[in-house]
């Protein structure tokens, strides 16, 4: 009787040892509880640099004069729209707020 239990213990220890060795050799992560982990995601190569290289560099962002001029154009256009009554509504005065009050 006791030898059957001993065989199970030895077999279990042997399979655990093999699993650990396999994980060490192939660089796998041992997860005996089966819980989710972010290991698979963290193992992936980061692609942000490749994506950033695809798009051309925007010189306008470096020049403060260009940025200031664009901001001034935006503000003057907004002012013109407000004078015509087409500007954005004040906070809490939009279409959705009007529907809610009815």
C-alpha cells in the first residue's frame, strides 16, 4: 500500500523536475496555479519606435513662432464665429443640456 503512494510522490517530483527544467531551457514561465499573468504581454517586443519612425518629424512643433501664430489664428477664428453666434456654447448650455431641461 505504502509503495503505491511512494510511487505517486516520486512520479510527481519527477514531472515537476522535468517541468522546471523545460521552463529553464526554453525560457518559459512556470504557472502552477493557472492564474492569468502579464508575462506573455511583457515578453513581446515593443513596437512604439517603429511606429514613430514611420511618420515624418513635424518641424512646426519645434518653432514657437509657428505655434504662436497657429494659436492666434485659432483664437481669431473662434472670435469671428462667436460674433456670428456660431461659436461653441458655454459649459452646460449645449444641445444635450437643453434636451434634459425640457
